[in-house]
């Protein structure tokens, strides 16, 4: 399945799932860095579709991604956002990471963060990259994988 077919399939798949729950809405789609980004506008089902701590949202992503893999699609990585939830969450995390960076620069001591999803770890790495005196490293396995932010001199 080529790139355009993969995008069309993922969009239709999500729209069909939403229709099953009685939500007929238009899903907007973009594709960046081989990730199909599907965005659902705000509706009365936001809480239901996001789920506790975004678990339903991640399940939707996994379901669509699995369907694309079964179709041997060229692109199979999927990101679903409901009513800007992921974007707002990433912005809050960015603010928190900036605060942590200031603390680490002032104290000159490394900080181990709580275990995070791969998407959250990418946000941390991206924000810390703006601080030349700091470095990041992902440590741990599976659900325990976390980021350690440390002074750059300490990593050399």
C-alpha cells in the first residue's frame, strides 16, 4: 500500500470507528516524518475518546497502526489527537521541562524523570536540546523507560 493509500485508509478507518459510536465528523489528516497525524475536532465524546490518562486515545492509535501493518502499508505509524488533547499535553510538558532545566542548570545535578511514553520522551529531548549546557539520555526498559537530564559536562 503506497503513502497516499495508507493515509486514506487510516483516515477512513478512524472515521468508521467514530461512526460506530454515533459520531459523524470529519477527521483532518497530515503526514510528517512518516507519521500519519489524525485530528478529531472537539465533540461531546471528547472524554470518552481520550479515556483516562489518554489510554483510549493510545488504543485507537494502536488499532489503526495494526490495521495498516496488516495491509503492509508504506506508512504505519499513527498519531491520533482528540480536540487538541495531545497538543495541550505536550505544551504543558514543555513548560515543565523548561522549569526542570533551570533547576538543573542552577544546581548542576542530574535529574531522573518519571517513566514516560515515547512521545513524551521525544518532547523532553527536543526541549532540552535548546539548552547547550544540558544533555539527555533515555534509560530503562519498557514501561520503566525514562529520561535523565544532566549537565553536559557530566556526560562527557
